[in-house]
C-alpha cells in the first residue's frame, strides 16, 4: 500500500493504559509519520508486571484494532516495551585474546568479548535481557568505541547489562502473541523514552532522563554517549492520585480529576504565604471542599519521595558534576505543573520537560515519549553497531522464549 515506506507498529504496555501507534517510515530519509493511534485503559498490570493475562491481551488487541482502523492498515508485528522494578542493571567486563595471526581484531573477537561480559552468574529465574557496551579496551588503551580492525593482543569490553525476572518477560511475550502479533523487538521503557526525548549532545555531555509513569519511575543515565545506568523504582503518578484520594477522603476518579485540574508544586521561595478566599477549592458534585495548601502538601509529599529515590541513585553511583546535560523529565507524571522548577532546585541540575520530537502526526506530549521511542527502535543506539556475529543477549533470550510458545 505504501511503496517506499516501512510500516512500524509500536506498543506501549503501561500499568494504566495500552498505547498502540502505527506509523510509516520513509526508507530514503527515515522520516516517521503516524498513521493511526489506539489508547485503551487497562488494569491488568501492577507496576509493570502482568497480573491478569487475558485482560492485558484483550486491551492490546483493542488498542491495535483502533490504530489499524485509523491507519487503514493491517499489521502483524510490533516493537513493544517492558517496564517494572524487576528490571535491574549491573556493570560487567569481558576479556578475550585476539585470535588472528596478524593481531587484527575481528568481528568474532568482539562477539566473544561481549559473550564473556554477559556470562555472569544470576539466579535461575533471572536472565540478561540486553547488553550495552560502554567502551572497549585494547592492550590497556581505554575508551575505544569501534575496535574492529585495530591491532592488539587483548580485547576487553565494559558493558552495562540489563537483567530481568524471567517470568515477567514470558508473560509479556504471551500477552502480545495471544493478541495475534509477532514481536520484532522489546525495549525497556526508559530507554525508549530516551530515544524520543534526548539529543545526541545531551547524551554526550552527560544527562539523566526520568520517566515518571503511572506506577513506576524509570531512570537512565548517559555519559559520553554511553548508557551507564538504568534504574526503576515502584513509585509513579498513580501514587499521587491515591494519596489525594486518601487525604481528601474521595474516590480515585475524583482524585485523578483533582490532580489534573488543580495540583501543582512550588519550588522554595515561590509558595504563597498568605491565605485568601481563593485558597479554597470546591467540587460541588462530590460535596468536597479543601484548600490549595492541603492539596499542595499531599502532592509535594509524594513528589518528594520520587526525588529522594532519584537522589539516592545519583549519590550512590555518580557525581552530579558529571551531568552538565541536566535532567530531562518525561512520562505522564511530568505534566505536573511546577515539576521542572522543583527538579532544578532539588537536584541542582539544569532541568527541562522531555517530549517526543520529529514524528509527524504525533503530539509533543510527555505521556507519549515511550511509544514514540519504540517507533524509533534502537538500531545503532548510542553510536555502536553490533557485528552480525555478536548474538547479543536480548535476541538470544527472546528467541528462547518464542520457542516456548510456538508449535
């Protein structure tokens, strides 16, 4: 139907919504245009983990059908995300001797080094999802990005391994396959968000991206163009909604409405000091009256929890001086008014709201960052292309899972 174009389907499986995008990519200039979108509410997940397989499968099928109707295009496969605090990262190294007589490093040497780095001891129910090389070391010389063709005796690689609880990956795969779709790729949510929101310059300078979802918050850190850390913790914007419901003694639907219409946070020195008649907020249909200060205290308490977790990671793993690119906030939770200033003041870093850029037909909305990043995939991510011989952990593991379900 679309000559000269490649059709891509992105599927963002979130804790509150399933989002599907169908887009076409121009094969000549790689421009992406959205053709159809489907968003369906889903309560079958908790903090990224599928609890009700049939409910999630049904929501995936509905969202894809909506996107297909709008696009006028049937699809058979997708790129999807995976998320949750069961994802974790660890640094690893691999060391091999260069095999060729002329001491030129071959693609096979690179593949063996990568496999060595992935060969770590994990519990039987956990596995390496994917390996992200940070740099290569040839005979002690560090910081090499592309070692192929160089002369040397020893080749080392430093990698960041993303690991996962295997049953979670299996359930995600089941849900997508049961919805009638093949899986082209699975990408962790915060990495997908980074693909759609970060610039090459920010990744090179050093930047922290924070993806505030409904039930989780994901963090990725880049330095010199490399992914050097990935963290997920189980607090998100839904926790703010729950706190509002408890604090104001109202239902979840009303609490979400209050959050969207009235919630905001203030950085120090900007909080209103005097009470006024306008300090009261009324929700007549719920016979609910409360003060702006009361709401602000509830919201800021939970936002403080999120930023406390972020600060723990920064203090434990790296110096804030390594992040001149600052902090980029994205995800649906980044829509909270005042969050950008709050982050700038609390983390002492430049701050901005990240939205998907450069995709025709898609709103610049932070809640769409993950699904937009899935459209872009991860080919050549961070300037490094794996040689064909490098059967990276992700593709090997996902292949094993497919064999479980296919006849």
